[in-house]
C-alpha cells in the first residue's frame, strides 16, 4: 500500500493504490497501529505540507491520490471515534469549555513518560525519545496552522497569538522547529525531516496523522482546535521534566533549550487555548462543541499510546523503535 503511494508521489507512476487501500483497510486488524496504512497516510499528508521535495508538487491534488487518502482517513477517523473516550459535553460557553478541558487534561493518565525520562531513562532511551519526536516536532505547529483561515474573530486572534510564538515571534532562530532541530543535532542525531520514518512505529505516525487529518479537513475544524488546546495544556510540566532528564544524562543547553522554551511559553498558551480559542469557538459555534471535545480527547489518547509504547518496550529492556527486519 505505502510502496504504491510513494511510487506515485515520487515518480508520477500511476498505480492501483486506491483499490489497494480498499483492500488494506478491510484486512487491517487495527488501522491505528497498522504500519503500512499509517505510512501511506503520512506520505499523502506530507504532499500537502511540502515536507519532501522528492514528492511531485503537481500531484498534491491528484484525484487518485486524494481518493486513496479519503479511503484511509475515513477508516482512521471512524476508528478514532470508536476508540477514544469522550467525556460529557460542557455548556457551550468559554468558561465551561475551558474548565472541562482543564479537567480532562488534568486527569491522571497512568505511567508518565516525562517522569521516566527525568529519573530513569538511559542515554539510548533518550535518543529514542528524540527520534520519536522528530516526526512532529521538526514540523511543529504546522498541522494546527491549517485552522487559521477557517476561523474568525476571537478564536482566530487566539490561534494566531499562539502560532506567532511557535514560529519564533518574527525571529527565525527562535522558531520552535528550529530549536528542536538544534536539539537533535546536539544529541548527535539527524535533523533532516523524515530521516527516521522507517524507524518509528505506526503509533507515532498515527499521532502526527491525527492532527494532520484534523487540520487538513475543514469539516474537522472543531477537532483541530480541541487538539491544540489539549496539546498546549499538557506541555509545560512534561517539558520541564524532559529538560531535567536530558541534563541528568549530560546533555547541554543546545539540546535542552527547546524544552526549556516550552516550560514558560506553554504555561501561557494553555490559558489562551482553553478559553480564548476553544472556549470562544464553542460560544460562537455551539455546533462544533462535540468535535472540540473529541479533538482534545483524541490528542490525549493518541499521544498517550506513543508514551505507553515507549515505556512498555523499555520495561522489557527492548527498543521502542521498529526492529531492523521490519523496516
């Protein structure tokens, strides 16, 4: 499936990937953990981002590629809506939505990846953690920026305020993706986007694909807003602990600066995201409330799976990356 998609994106070679997608979706036991389908969806979304120069730009809106993307993402969205537990909806007011999101993001999610990294992680595990993060963080903020032209008024102003910080406030050297690229270089890893795609498991690709699907589909505007709100509300304290763990292992400021930056920035962003973005959108468009809460719950669940995958592998003294013979 993914080989057929990649051949079309790179070489322009028309293949029967839509029929393959239909069969692959029917055959998949769990699309959220299916390496082949998640890689194919990741590549199709990457074409829209312009993430890989090798992907032919004039194929971005190729009808057969879009048809294949719709087959996979329809099944993926259906699976997420079935697997993600969504809490009772609050009233569609800024205060009520913000309180509900803080309650949701403040709930105990079980074993903590950030605490493990702070206290126990080995040097190899820290490198794996950074490798897993490259899939999203070298493109940080981009999935949520798709929402900007689709919002108006208070929510739009709130999102632009958050994204301005994410993109460095006008300073190229302070762009968060640039800070993370500096971190992975400082850790002796490659900062080339996609360098580790073959190494990461489906759950990591699914995390990025979730936000890409929410961001790229206008009908899921509420979901991408809820996703960002939850993302910002659960970032500040974990990033402090990541920085502590990396310094414990001997990494310097070139690696830790990215995480230090998010301790303060995301403590501010969480207030803006909860009330002025998600809460204001629910007030202005109550019909989006259910998707706002779903997007927030999906963010927490899908990202928690990535953390659990790493912790489970490390508890068995195994790598959290894909085995060599599976690549």
